[in-house]
């Protein structure tokens, strides 16, 4: 009996399983039918949604610009993030006239940086290229210095080691053709000449040249190359023991150029004492200045300068103790145009009583910038720290009043500081002490140990206009009086050539209303 009951239950379960199986088959068949229908209609459905989305998006774009946040920062409030982008989109969408977005962005960045300090700046890609030429120490061109005389490009000198010198270009050659275009007598500007003759390293340019009284045009095909921009103008002896080196900026090659000049003066000319001229030197790379300073101290680990900022830890620059030459007494010439790295060099020497600083109070730039390259080739040069001389003084002058900052030279002149009729301004009365116990001040540049008043002729407008014409006049005069310029040396020329009143009047007459620029390409 129990067996029949058990068999009955098993049969019942089998029946129910069969029913569920058949039901599942029916559902699967219905699902397959639905899937087949969906596969037919799905592309049409997607196309309909896409078209509707495009129409809605176009309407929304015409009514209000889309807000896109710039890269967020923890320090920005939610109301600040993306505001500039939002503003630009409104201007592009609704402003009455067409606008140049890139120009607006450049202006906006510059306006933001004006709220910081005078030396945090933004460079467009084009501006950055020009600035880099000065700091990197070379540019790409054919290697000539020229002037435009009577609407004709005239070579003043081929630069040593450049393509023009190698090809045989000579001083006095007249360039009348470039890239199959006539450039003489067409009113070409100096910038126009530079555009024609400059270019990528390795590229070629063909120029046509007239030499002397020749009638036939000489053709030269020149391959552009890197042309050095020297930061050390001259290195020569002032007397039998005193050398003189003039540094016009601190570029990537300054230390190397300085050492070459110093080596010649010491080993060939017997130099003992040194004059370093930093007048009108706007500065440049800090490391170049500290490298030079290490050559002027015999001691090792002597502090030269240190930098420190809100988010930048203190960094110290010290002497290496590996001075290659024995330099005894040092004098450094500075003026109101000596800034940044020039002030680092002068300040370190003054604080350690290693040199006499001679001239006028320096510019007063004690801020350190770092450059951040942007994706479009432009760059941000941002102040990240202040630098301090070994005694601890910051020589940065106040910049809260930007107009006052930019008119500093005029105010110095009008106060009599530059002429010696007024007192040298002390913008920070805090006293600092040199290694020898002398009192020095910061807050407004390096104050010299020996004051030399400004030659006011240099800022006379009439003299300034005349001075601009001098190279052209000398070039023409030398060519017309070639037999009078057969001198064997500079000393011979200085001794035997005199400027009389007739020559002076001739120059003044020539200089009237003739602008002059002497660039390099």
C-alpha cells in the first residue's frame, strides 16, 4: 500500500514538471518572437532618439551657453569654478559682434596677473619665442648685423661663426634681393628683413648682394643655423693689472662666456684685479650668477643667496670652493637698470665685503619666477619666492602702487637721487650687517658703497635722437674716407683721429629725421 502511495506522488511530480516544461517552451517561443520584432524596430528607434536629441541640443545651445568647469581646485569655491569659461561662452553666443576668443583669453589672463606682482607675466607663444632667444643665448638665422641706409639693407658685419661669414658675406655688402623678391628701394622695415632672413635651423634662403661698385648681383644660398647671442659684451684690460668684463644679461651661456673672458685676462694678460660691469643688466638665470660668484670666493660653503616662498621651501646657494683663478680686488658697477641676478651678484659680494659696489642704487627686484608651459605654446611666468642676500635682506621694492612702481626712475630723477642732489632712498630702515660689520639696507635695491651721479646727457631727448643716427653716419663716413681709416689698432685710432667742428656739424645735419634700428638676423 505504501509503495502505491509513493509511486502516485512521483507520478504527480512528473506531471507537474512536464507542465512547467511545456509552459517554459511557450514563453521561450514568445520571447524569440518579441526579440525578432525588436531587432527589426531597434535601429529605427535609435535613429529617432538621436534626431530628437540633436534638435533639443541645438535649441538649448542657441538659448544659453553650456557651462564647462575648468580643472577644479580645492581652493576654488563652487561659484568660482568655471566662471571664466561660462563668461566666454555667453560672449561668444550673444555678443553683438564677432569676437576673437584667443585674444579675450590672453587679455583675461594678463588682467588676472596684474593683481599679483609686476613680474608675474603671461607670454603668448609668439612672445615666448622672442623672450627665449634672449635667455637661451641663440636664435636661428643667417648671422648678420645690418642697418638700412637710403632704403637699402647694408651689412654692418657678419657674425663670427655664422653662415653668412662662412659664405663670404662682407661688411658693406648691400642686400637687394631675398627669396626672389627685391627688397631695396621698396621701403622695407627692419622687422620685414628679419621675417625674410630668419627661419628654422637647416632651412635655406637665397639672397642677392651688390658689393662695392660692382653692377652684377652676387647670389648666396645660406643655410640658417643657431646664431649665438652673447651676454658678455667685452673682456679686456683697463691697465696692466686690472681687467674689465661687461655682462649685459644672465643667459644660459653667461657663466661659460665669463670664464672664457676671465681665463684670457688672467693667463694671457696677467690680470690681478677685476671690474665687473652690470649696468643696465636686467638679470636672468639665478644659477648663472651663483656660478660666477663661486669663482670669486676661495672658501667653500659660503652662503651666496637663498630663496623662500609660501609654498616653496628655503633653498640655499653656496660657494663650491673651486675657484680656478686668483682674483684679488673686485669692483662691481651697477645702476638703476641693474636688476634681479645682477643684484644677487652685487649683494653677495657686498654682504661678504668681497667687492666695492660703485654706481647708483639698483632696480630693486627680489622676486623669483618659475615658468609653466601651457598646452598651446604659451607660458606663465609666476613669482613663487623671494630671494635674500647672505645678510638676510630682501631688496624687492614695494609694488602695492603699480603706477608708483613703474615710474620709479622718474621719481628718482626728480628727487635728485640720481644726480646726487638728493638723498638715496631707504625704503626699509631695518639694518643688516656685512661680514665686516658694515650696515646695509634692503627693501629697494642694492645701495652702492661709492655713489656715481647719472650723466644727464644720456637722458637728454636731443642727444638721444642724435645717438640713434650715429652708426649709420659712421658707416657712411668710413666708406667715403676709407684712406683715413688705415689704423693698425684701436689705440692708434684713438690717438690719431680727432672729431672737429666741421665733422660734428656734418653729423647733426645728416641725423635730422632719420630713425635708426640695428637688429640681428
